């Protein structure tokens, strides 16, 4: 810095005014020029006001007000305060009114914009309250442009190497990927509400701890296309309206015949060990369907003609007509009775070969028929048993021979239109030349089928191609639709149980759930669920949603106990333990009360005087620590129950309020009296 020659050092000025020296006019001029002049030098100070400094130069310059030098020997100031900083240091046209700190190269480092008060660290014309040209570190937090790629805005931990692509927390594209936003974590990503995890994304899994709701009318969950290569493969979950309020929740895959959908509940060793429910949250079989099931051309479930029966039938026939079902089994009527039926006929097959054919007029058996036990035949018949086998015809006559009932034990049966020329069908077989039209059991009788598995199917078009296990006896229980051989099972009518009802446990598809929106509207439901919150910490939850006037009501004739099976008589709620809540209110409207009278002060004082506060510990809660309170038996009867076992806290509060009110009035009177005495003194 070049200092003006008219400015002299103090040591030089002092020599002009040494003892016996006579200062000259020039020396007085040097003394005056070496000082600061408020008018000439742009520095002004008045009494009671701050020091004022006028910036140097015009609007074509940077209008410096103060410059700071490390040494006046330096050619330029290390720092300056300017009132017209430039975004381009050498271009006067980029100057802008403001307060700015310039470095030695005239680059603005810190600026306050005069137009709007915005602060810029780097920018001369900050567009926000604070604009920083570069990254900002706030403690362990780093934000600004991404160190790895400055075409992204970035936020991350300063303690991690942010030049590595896996360490950022948030990115948003500013270049070719403008607007794209990315959340990331090098370990796990947590989404929280009230500091509780709601969604956790890890490398191996995504954990959602609350219901997942997809908003909108055309939303879906879509999996990545072609995970195994190829093209056109996809999978999705969609919820959409087919028409009006008719909606569908669709689970789908495309586009190859070997692209499957598999439900795998309770998988252990790649085998599903739990059950699947349709229409029920407590399935008791591998597939438990509450309602009828349509499988291609077959319908299984409650009989449309009478839901007191379970039915299997062809859905191309009107199953409301009593003659069109294939199989019935009594559920609440003719309980356990099973009926096979054919609208045009009935065939029983082995290896797809007809063995028994039933029409409206005949029953034709083409294989052996083995019967153990008595056989009762009504109508015209003939029996013969002279060679270890029976013959039956329709002419009502026996051929020649001796026929003594009960004296022979035939080992085969031959049935046909006549008896001449019949051969022995072989031991244990039935030779049947006609058709069996009907097998009926008297109304009060019982039909006994002795078998481990009762199979149904193989009846032709529209039926199962091979017989399925409709009933299976495992000694411990009877299975209906074992396997399941049918994709679903429908039970119509009321279901009764004489033993325990064991719904499954869990917080999602488990417990007891009532039908949604039973009274119209939307989002209404109710449930009872038993689930683990974590480890062995479990909750039995009784819930209802979703309106403020949807209530849970406990309606006991006696009382409700929490922590006790025997709530105290006379109380609707008996809690054995502490209660924690956000508010505890007691009804106190005058509309609910009668005989309302002020509580006398002397009575209130007697009640309070009779209270004996104590410290104690509950016998039933050894870990509860020290408690403060009263012993009901030692308190005045005015504040206890009739049996002297409990304290009525509102009574205690009322007595304390009356005593405090009277003491407040007494204190106020004493203060007034003291004031008068002090005034008189």
C-alpha cells in the first residue's frame, strides 16, 4: 500500500513541537494532514451516534468502506468491506448494492444483499435467505453438491466418505436426471413416525410394521419385469373397480404357462406348513374358503337350493334346481348324510372304466359287488345258493334245487334279467347286468362307510378328472377336502362346535375378524387378535374402525375386572394395578345431580384433620416401589366407601378445596389488617 507523503508518523510530528522549537506553516499543515478529518476523509462521528464511514469511489467501483491489511507493505488489502460487490471481480456491470466481505482478489466471500436482505456465502445476489456456493457442514451433517457427482444435490453424514457411491443419505438430480430423488443408506434405511420404525429397508428384506395403503384408483404393486430373462414376464397385485363399486383385488403373473402363483404360509424347508383362508382369517385347512368355490366348471360349497347341505356340482347347470347337484352332505339337516346325484345319470368308474352306471330307471354294475352283512331286498327277486354263490333275477322264481334261508354262506353275487346260463362271477365279486337306480336308507337309520379315505371325482366333463379325498379319517380328526384336493371348500349355514375354537395368532391375517362395512359406508371393521409385539411380549387386541362413533362396549351384569377374575361387588370396573392415561375425567354436570348444598367449612376442616398421609408398598406389586396415600380404614367415613376398603378421591379434593378456600379468605383478611396496622404505624 502506498501511504500519502503528507501523512507523517507521530515521532516525526513531535519533533516539530519540541521545546524552544518554532513550528512552521508547512509543519502545521503536515500535522493537520496527518490527522483524520471528518469532512475530507469520509469518517464522521457525532456525540450520541455511531462512527460513520463513507465508501470510496462511485457506482462503477466496488465502493470499499474499510480495508484490512496484514501489513501496509502489502500491495492489496487482505480483506475489505465493500458496499457494491461484483459477481465478476473485473466487470463493473456485475456490481450490486449490498454489504460484502472481499478477499485480496476482490472476490466476494460473504454478502448481504441490499435489495432483500438475503445472505450469500459466495454468491453476490443470493436467491434465498442463505445461499452458499459450495457444500455446508453443520456438525456431523454435510449438504450441498454430491462429492461424487455434482449434478446431484446431496445430504449425508460428514463422518462417512461421501466420494463413495453407497454412503449418501439423500440425492436429487439437477442435471440430466433433474428432479429424480433417491434415499439411501450404506446399512439400513428407516422410516419413522414418533421415532418408531414404520418401514425398514435392508439389503435382504423390507420390513413394514404398519398396514401398507396404496392411494388412488389405479394403484398396484408391480414386481420387476423378466427376473429370469426372456421378455414379457411380470407379476403384480392390483385393486381396481370393474364397474361402479364392483371391485377386484387381482394377483397376477404373465406370460408363460409355467409362470405360477404360489401361496406358501408357514414355510419350513420349502414346504408350506400353515393354512390359507379365503373369506376367513382363521383357516383350519391348507385352504379354507368361506363361501362357494368355482373351479373351472365345478362349484363346491353350500348348496344353492338349500344351504343346510354342502354340495359339489356343475356350474353350467342351475344348482338352485334340486336335481342338478353331483354330491350333497348334510350340514344342519340330515347331518353327515352324503348323496351322489346326476342330472342325466350317475357313473362310478375305476381307471376311467365304468363299473356302476345309474340312470333314472336302472342301476348297472359291470364289476363285482362285495357286501358284508345282511341284505334286505324288497319287490320281485329270486335267490339261489347251491354252489357257494347267489343269483338274483326279476321273475320272482327260484330255479330247481334246495334253498334253505340262512343255511349257506355265499361268497359271490350274480344279478341279471334271467338266471339261465350264468356263470360264477368269482369269489368276492358282483356280476350285475342291470342298473342300480336308487340306494335309500330309512330316515332314522344310519349309513356306515368303513374306509380311511372317502374319494369323490373322476365323473367326466366338468368334474375332477381323478377322485379327490373328500373325507379322510386320521383317528385324531376328520378332514374334509384333505390335501386339499379341491382348491376350496364352502360350508353353508351356521357352524357349531362342541369343543374349543382355535383361531390363528398374529397381527395380520389372524384372529377373529368380522365382515367389513356390514352397515354400509367404507373402512368399517372389527377384530379380536392375539399377537406378539416382540419376543414373548404378546397382546390380545380388541379393535374397531374407522369412525369416531364406532365403539367397543363391555356389558356385564356385574363388573369388569382387570388383573382380577373377581371384581369387587358394586363396581363396574375393578383394576388391580396402576392406571396410566392422558386424562381422567369425572362427570360433574349439575344436570346429573340433586340435593346440591355447599360443603361447610368446619366439616371440611374436620375431614382434612382426620386424614393421615402414609407411605407404603403394595403387597401384590413387590417391584412397585414406595407409594404415598392413605389407609381407608383410618380415614373419616366421609371420604371412604361403605365397606371402608377404598378412598373416594373426589371427596378428598372437595374437602381440601373448601379448607383452602377458607384459609385463602383468612389470609386475605389478615393481610388487609396487617396493611392497616403498617399504615397506622
